[in-house]
């Protein structure tokens, strides 16, 4: 009798699990597989579905990382540009007007004018500018980073932050709880018994939040006095000093930002600070537009807590806007089906699509998965290049002569769906000329990848790459 009751409980559990998959799985192929598994293996299928099939990432993030915190933009008109005011502006062109409407809807932030953006290459350019801003700070220094190494570069930043706090500046440092462990001893020890306020984002613990490999804060934001900001893909550490002879060195681009969009960067930081500390904050005052600020910018706070997969939608939207060229530079390239389709569709429309990837990757298994995707793009005329060592960590999306997207996000599932990221979308011809020139120069010194090369890989390498591709959603 007991065995019969247990059997029926397993059957009921399996039916409920199959029903959940039927109602909530977005991909019909995935739903069908889980339904068959649940019904074919009563109990076992339901347990596997509960462990692997239910998307807890989005649910947990929505519950933990509250959006907005009452920010004014939730009730404001997002973008006041009228056709009469902006007929010559790039985002009022027929194709980019659609991207403007999409971004207005999904980002909850306005496109703001009067900004100035400066590209800084590697730690040799970025770190002195960041340290100078911290040293000159009078009111506040807000720093968010994924990795804050305790090497010489990290110590220089720590000393500058401590000195600023000692002279009365409000210094707050937010480091990801997992990224902090890339360095030993952790940098937080340098801030003990100082006035620097240091917090960790989701540190591993035995609390109800537990240990999570996902839901990482991958943002890189520095805002000083609410008027100057730095963002991009660069962490803090010696590894970003590209002129060293160390084989672990990394090539990257960071950006110095001035103008009203710095207010949006500060908002993004303070939302994360609220999540970690539960400290509320007052309304933030935007810097005034700069007279010589040519850039129209918008901050994109993306993460699994948002109602939309913002980065995915904006990337696809930008690709659909392209009329002449698309240039992509990323260290990690593991596209989903929608992104592959959008890239191929752009090429089939006659758009020249160039993708530059690092020849030497610091995560070999990601590189293996990437190689399993390349033939799908090469066969439709996308041009793919491998950039020579050292490892290139730069992240750029450049569309035609008008649109750039820069920031912390890579083109992989971890950045696009699992991490908290911060990007800027930028309309600025001057910056575009500089970034296009940099991209084209790097393309000249890179090695083109051909379809024949992908087809001629040894069978064992094809199997290795395809096996790595199976785990793409988790890389």
C-alpha cells in the first residue's frame, strides 16, 4: 500500500512538473524535452526539472535587486527630441529612430545630450586619469568593480581612496563578492580601520542567499563628485598594464565620461549600493550639458532583475538598424540563436560585418564553444579575425558611422542574461571616427578566419568544441 501511495505521489509530481514546463518554458523544443522526461521517468524527471529546468536566476534577481528606487525617470517623458528639433541628429535617421524608440522603452533612462567621451587605452592611460580624479575629489568617490586586485596597481588605488576619505570625501567601494577572490589577500584588508566604506556584492556565505556563481556584479563604474565618470571593461590590477612583459597582461579600452550621463552612472552605482546596504539615497542632480559635448548618451543597467533582456534586445535592434557596417570586438563570443540570426540577417542585407576575437583566450573552454559557432557566420559572409596576443579584453559594438555601445558586457550568456552589467550607448561622430580607426587598425594586424579552416579542424577538436557548445547557456 505504501509503495502504491509513493508511486502516485511521484506520478502527480511528474505531471505537475510537465505542466510547469508546458506553461513557462519559452522554447518549445526545451519544453517538449522536459515534458517527455518528466512523464517517462516519474520522480527522476521531476527532480531533474526542478534542479536544472526552472529558471531561478531571474526570480531571485527580481526579488533581491529592486529596480529604480523611486527614481524620477519612471514618470518622466523619456526623450523630448521632436522631429523639428532633431532632423539632422543620427538617432532621428529612419533606421536609428527605431533604435531610439526601443531603448526608450526597455532602459528606463533618457538619452541625454551634451556629453564628452574620451577613450583610454589600457591601464597606462586609464589608471593615471582615474587616480587623478580620485586625488582631486572634493565631495564623493563611488567605485564599483568586478575585480580589485591587491597588487601594486590595487594598492595605488587603495591609498588614493583612503587619502580621499581621510580628507572628508564620501568614498564608497563596491566589489563583487566572487571577483574579490581573484586576488589574495583580498583588497578589503587595506580598508580596515579607515573611513573608506567597502561592501561586497553577494559574497559567498551560508545565509539564505547562499553561494552563487551567477548573479555577479560585473559592472565597472567610477564616479567622482557626480561630474566625471569612468566606465568600460577594465578592472583594477596590474594585468591591465599592457606594456609589461608579463604573459598574463591584458589589452583593454576604458572611457572617461563627462556630462549629464554621469548622473545615470551614479544612479546605477547607488542602486547596487542600496541592494548591498539598504541605504536609501536622495535625488541625484545631473551635471549640466557641456558646450563642447558632442555625444548623445544613455546608461544601460542590465541584469536578470530587469523586466527585459535589455542587452540582447538592444544588440539585435542595433544590428537591425545597420545599413553599411557592423564592427564587433569582444573577448568572449558565445551568441544565442537570436543573435546569430540577427548577425546573419545583417550580412544578407548587404551590411559588412566584421568580428574581432582574441587569438589567445584566458578561458579556453569559452574559446572552444566560440569555434563551434563560427562556421554558421562565415558561410554567410561575416568576416572574422583573430587578434594576436596578448589577450584582448576590449568590448565594442560600432554600427555605421553613428552608433557605439561600450561597457562591461561581453557577448556571451553570462553577461547578457546572468550578470549585472553597465553599458553606454553613444551617438557621437567624433568618437566613432576614433573607435572605427582603432578597430580597423587592429583588423589589419589580425588573422582572418576562413570557413575552410573551420571545416578542416581535426575531428577530435570538432568534438571538443561542439561538446563545449552544449554548455553555452552557462559559460
